[in-house]
């Protein structure tokens, strides 16, 4: 098996995490797969685990904005 296949998931995660940080998400210290975005009283939770994601937000408008940015 080629060596790059082991590094590819890590590289994908790093690229995606870097993009989330550029959108002002914060990577939690307790769980590196969980990113949080807060705007006023609205909060977005983004869980990035291998090739699976979970995205939830306090308001549908903010959720739509995040989905559009992604």
C-alpha cells in the first residue's frame, strides 16, 4: 500500500480544520474533532470525524449561512 494513503485522511482533516478556523470556528481543547462558532447568542457546533460530519446551530438562518460557506 502506498505511503500517501496513510497521510491522506490527516491532510484532509488539516485542510478542513484550517478552513473552519478561517471562518472563526474555535477548536475545542477537550475534543479536537469538535469546532464551535459563536455569533452573539447563536452557537454552531461542527463535529469533524474522519469523513463524517455533524453540523447543528441555534438558528436555521445561521445554519444556512454556515452551510453556504462550506
